[in-house]
């Protein structure tokens, strides 16, 4: 399983870049009741994103309405899949908001902790198996929404199809250049993207930057 392959790397990772994420990771491992998990997740996004309890509740409700996470009552029916859905939100929902509010140094420390929490005790996903099976879209494997494929797709899209017209690029393109680099570095460290792909991805990103910014990103 992936957790066995990753154990040595985890030992060298910075500890507790985010106490909130550390606590939520432990909650995912120990809690089993749907309501308790729901409350733990709401507390996590409140503390991680430094927002009010009302804002956290609204964000949580929005995720449920959009089908990103299930209703609390569903947790007891299929706990493994539903815990996986919560882990995935760390990257799909919390990650972009965290990156927007924090420095790239903070982001560099946070990303490996986020990856480790997403991939810990994952019973349905395995690094090798997931990349040998296909789902309906690029971010899915045979089991459905996949943490490995989600991270891979984000890192590749950031280099192959950067959105220079996005809000993040418009307000701070230098920060976005660095974020793309950090995301790729950690995806490679976690063996999600092969080292042999790095040159191609970086070359494509530099080409896009040169075309758009006139040399920036070199």
C-alpha cells in the first residue's frame, strides 16, 4: 500500500505546519460517528482558514448542497468512502483558499502535511493501482474521486494550462509561479508525478509564461 512506501518520506517532513490539520487528521482516524465527523470538519475549516463559525457553517453547508461532501446521516452507511470524501476536500476546497491567504513559505510547509493527511489510512486507493485504472474524468480512478489523480491533475494543469487571467495570477503572478513550482516539487516527492515528467512540465510552463508575460517565469 502507498502508506508503506511513504513512511520514510514522512519522517523528514516538517511537523505541524498546521495544528488544525493535525487535529483533523487524528479525528479522521479515530471518530466513527457521522455527527462527530461533521463537527470536526467544520471546526477544521474554521481554524485552518481563520474564518468565523458562521462562515464555516455556510461553507460546510455549501459543500453539502453541491454534493462535494455527504450529509452527516450518510457517514454511518458507508464510512470508508465518506471519510475519503472529507480527505479530498482538504485539497479541492481548502487548499486554494489556504494558498490565497498565506505566503508561499507557509504553503510550502503546509502542502506535504495536507498530502499526508489526504493519503493516510486510505483503504480504497493505492498509488500503483489507481494509476492503472481509469475513471470518468482525469481526477478519478476506478474507485471514483481519487486523491492521487486529483493531485496529479492539479500539478499538471498548473504547468500545462496555467490560467493567467485568473484572480490569483492577476493579483500576484510571482506568487503563482512559486506555488506551481512548490506543488510540482511535492507531487514528485510523493511519487505522484514521475521525476522523468518534470522537465517537460517545467519547459511547457516557461513557454506559456514567455508567451504571456514576455519572459517572466524564466
